[in-house]
C-alpha cells in the first residue's frame, strides 16, 4: 500500500511540474521571441521553433515516461522521443546557423562561409543524430542499417546521377573557391553578381535584374571569368579606323586626349593609343584604358559617344568601305564637303560677312558633345569662340580650385561669343566652358576678331559689354564662395 501511494505521489509531482512548468516555459519563450524580434535578432525564429515544437515534445515525453509510466520500448514513447530528438537537432542547428553566420558582420569570415558548406554540416549532424536515435531509442544495431544502406545507395545513386553530380561539383567549387557571394562573374553566357551558392546551383543576378540559376555541374565544366578578382580594375579596348590621309601621330594624340578628358578613366596605368595595322580602307587603331568594374559600361559608352566629336574637332575621317568609279578627267578628292567657318558666321545677320573669313587659317569650326569641356578654367586661350548651334555653360570654381564644385555664371546661346579672355592674344581663361548639349562653335583668332570689330563697331561695343558683365559675375561668384567657406570654418570652430 505504501509503494502504491509513493508511486501515485511521484506521478502527481511530475504531473504538477508539467502542468505548471510547460505553460510557464511557453510564456518565457514567447516573450523572448518578441524581444529578439524588436532587436532585429535572427534568433527569434529559432526561439519560436523551440516554443512551437521542442517544448511540447519534451512535455509529451515526460508525460509518457513519468506520469503514464510507459516502458521505454513502447511504440508511443519511441515515436515521441524520436520526434523530440529531431526537433532538438533542428533547433540546435538553427541557433548555431543564425547566431554564427546570419548575425555576422558584412565582410567577416563568418559572412563569407558559403551556404553549401553550412547545409553539408547540417546534413552531417542530422545523419549522426539519426544514427544515435536508431541505436539508442529503437534499440537496433547500426551495422545492419549500414549494410542495407550500401545496397540501397547503388539504386539511389543511379536514380540521382544529376543531383549528385551537382552536389560533388559544388564540393569541388567549395574547395577551389573560384568565386564568392558578391563577386561579378561570367560563365556559360551568363554574367552578373553571385547572390547565393547552394548544393545544386549558384544564383546569379544579371545587370537587367534577372535571377539566373546555373547548375554546379555547368560551373565545374565552363570557364569562369571573375571580374572581382584579383582587383576590381578592368582594362577596356576600343578599336577604331581612320583614313589614310590622317597622320597616325595626330590620331593617337586625339585618342589619348579623349581618354584623359573622360570621367571614370583611371590615370594609372596611363591610357595607351596604338597603331594596329593598315587595312583595305583605313588605318586600324586601338585605345586601351582602365576603369573600375562598376564604371566599365558607362565609361565605355561615354568614350564611344565622344569619339565622333573628337574626330570632327581634329578633322579626322572614319571611313567606311566604298566603291568609286573614277572616270578620266576627274579631279579633287572624293569626300563630303564640311560646313565652313564663313557659312557658320553668315547665319547671324548682326555679324558682318567677311570675304576672306573662310580662307583665314585662324577661323575653324569645331564640334563638341554634351558635357564635354571646351576649355578649362585657367587654360591659355587665344581668340574667341562663337556658338553656331547648341549652348555652352560658363563656370568657375572656388578660388580657381578645379577640385571644387563649379558655379555657373552664364549660358551662351547661338550667335553669342565666349572665351573673351583671348580677344587680344593668348591669355588664361577666367572660367570653364562646358557644352550643355551637342554644340558647334567657331574658333576665331585675334586677327579675325579684329577684322570683325573694325567692320562692325556695334558688335565690338556689345562684345566688350559682355566681357565686363562676365568678369563681374566671376568676381561676385568667387566672393560668395569665399564668404561661404569662411562661414563654414567659423561654424566648425565654434562647434569645437
């Protein structure tokens, strides 16, 4: 009778402990999950898993073993203990995965561990847990299971050749590590940024925003171009052809000028302009320059766009294959006539037409592309510029410092002059001139300007007035910049 009472008392204690402890544990786990969620801690999902699955299973096992007192080999006890062990392994792996890897700082070694390795470690832990449950919970010898598994693995291996091939290819890629998450690669016609690497494939996000999935077996067979290693600097090459009438040294100088004046082209290593060879219709040239990986497409587009304007400014010809039937008596070159400086000036009635302007060597017509610099602040200029079409922005930097942001002082429209510092000869420019859009200008030498002003005193007075207005605008802009900088320094000093 005493034994029965003691047994009932023991069951009562366990029943009371489960009845009180289980709800209390649920409340604690719930509050902990909410607190972790407020702190944006990834462990909140693991805590919810423990609350929803592991705690109820632990309570069930204790109820069956301590309250109902079923024997350890009872089927319901074994099922409950198996489920409890499975939930424990999943919760443990989740805690380790989220605390060690998901919460790692960007750039640390933990953040760089591939997901494939983490999945394989989880699979290994699950296999070890399954073997322990099989032997200690179900009371079976693991040797027999291994023998059966050896026979089954042959059939499974034949049925899963492709997935297993991707798995082992992923293992080889993991050991070799030709790329990592975040690298920009190109493989098998697919290019983009690597977003994920798992046991079957790599997820690559293309520049168009498409997610492309490349199997590991393909990655293991194809040549991989990694644009993020060893450095993010990329060499770009642009091939172009020019006429046989254009001197190679002049062409190469124009190409180097194009590279140096384009934003995004790295100064070191220096750009190279090379003469490749002589083709059937033209001389072949190559421009070689470096950019960063992020800028390579935009800079290449800017180079190719400005190339046309540079060629026009320097009087270079990019020919295309033509067939010409020359007949007896034909004379003169076969080429398209270009608009002359005299024709450009003739568009504006207020500017006098001089008969010898077209033959004046100091008057030349130039073409500039959008955002191209015509001349910089402080650059020596000789003569003045007349806008034929488009528009030009005149800008100044703080105290003439070219590294500072520019302030616009005037916009020059068609029929107006700019670059007036060189009106009487070679002098440094007080401002920077930038083409706002595709712009044609005529550069007039001092002698040609003198001839125009002698023919039209009104034009001379108008130009002189514009020169005075712009000089005052330059001084006013620089004074405002100095006052702004002094105010900023005083504020900084007071804060200190």
